[in-house]
């Protein structure tokens, strides 16, 4: 059996980096995924202006080591990325002695589906490159 998740969506905020006492760098960011809302007959719902209505879910993505370093350097709010990793559940007791639960995605790979911080600055510095010229 395998714990595998693949998500594609938009980054919600610039990644945050922290370092553990042992020196491991951890990079975290939020990822929004959306799907169309449907009525009881399975038809896609539309708003008054004719645009489809979507359900958005937020996911906490955690990256370590090289993946985390690349994400911290290149990913920015609004960028489209695909994350391949695994689901990780956590349980802890807070300061008020209440048991809490959480879930996060531990990323093994993050693929850039749109330009991030580094690619945008490279493009500006080099006078503009075609999409085929910029590696993701």
C-alpha cells in the first residue's frame, strides 16, 4: 500500500522557512485547489453573471532539504504548482490541554506550472525570454 497525493493549484502566500534545533530546514506554504460546485442533479452551478461557482480547499504543504530550498527561492503567492507527496496526520495537546489534530502534505516534488520569483527576475534581467526558453 502507498500513501500518495498529487495536487495542482495556486500558492496562497509566500513560503515560510524555519530551521529545527537539529539544523533541518523546513519550508511551508498553503496551496488552494478548486473544483466546480454541482447541484443535486450533477450540473455545474453558475452565479448571476454566468461564471461557474467553485469549492476551494486549502492544503498545508511541507518541504524539506533541496525541495524546500528551491521552493523558498522560486515560489511566490499566486503561482501555479503541482505537488507530489504524501499525507501526514499529526496530533498534539495545546496549552489549554485540548487535544488537536492536523493534516499536511509532505512534498517529495514541486513542479512549477507558472513562473515564480526567480524565473520572473531572470526574464527581466535577460531582456525577456520565450516560455520555451525558461526551465520550470
